[in-house]
C-alpha cells in the first residue's frame, strides 16, 4: 500500500528539488511554489500552496496533488515517497 503520511516540508522539498517547481513566497505557515511549463507545453502555470504541518491530512494532500497537476493520486504519493 502506498504511504500517505508526509510532512509539508517533505512535499515542498520533492516538488522543488525533483518536480521543477520554484519557491515563490512564504505566507505565514504556508509555502507557495510554482511550476512554469516549457513553451512547447500547452498547459497553464501551476501554483501550489503547502502548509508547513508535521503531518498533512488526506484531503489537503489530495488538494496539493490536484494543484500540482497529478493525474493519479496514488502515483503522486508514491513519487513523493520515493523522492523524499
């Protein structure tokens, strides 16, 4: 079974270090990262808000996956787990 137990810091590090997102700003206890697609992609930029919690709730994790453009939630969780 795929783990879904991640901290906000772990998700942030994977998105920035592996997922080509860049840190935009910090707003209180939330980190905002952004992905700008290459010019040959026909997609919009993606902005993801990550709460700096020790453990991210399942609904919040699903929201982060959606914001990041994940098509498969389990695959997203597996990717985070493999790269943290």
